[in-house]
C-alpha cells in the first residue's frame, strides 16, 4: 500500500527556517519521482521541487530556487524520507504543503515536476505570522 505522510508544519515567525518531512512507503522508491507542492488559501497548487531517488538529483521551480532545499534520507529499504527545508520564511509561504509520488525512472526535471502525480500525502499546514 502506497503511503506518503507529511509532518513538520506549524506556526512560525517570519525569517525562521522549517524542515518538512515526507515518509514514503509501500513501493520501490527508486522507481518513482517524489515532489513537493503547496497550496495557499484561494490559490492554485504550485510545484516547489522534485527529487529522483534513483539518481539523487533535484529540480526546483524557478520561483522556488534559493530558499527551498529538497533532500532524502534512506531510513530503510522499504521506507524513505524526503525532506523540504524552507529558509527565511515569509507570510507568503503560508500554505498547505504536500508531497507526492509518481512512477518515473529518469532524472528529476521540469517535466517531472509538472506531470500529474498518482499518489499524494494528506498535507501539512505551515503558517508564517508574527
């Protein structure tokens, strides 16, 4: 059973940093692309970045370069964590953050961030406010 579970959200102050985690299980991780997305109230969902566990490379949306960092931890072969670090948070970062997975054997690229993902986590809320 494919599962993605996000955690790490909460209420933070402007300028803070935050690391979100996505624990993925139930599938062979190196056959998938893992992506991070966010959706603010009243706005469309936007892609932040994606990572290829097979090749270890990351792709970032142009608007997300600089303050967002995607990384991976191999907890064990059947469980895998993909982290999203966000630096210098601003109120405009307030959103629900989601991780998602889609079968893909290649590198993380713009097209893999833009593609339709099959599996989604439930999301974790990040609120940036003073």
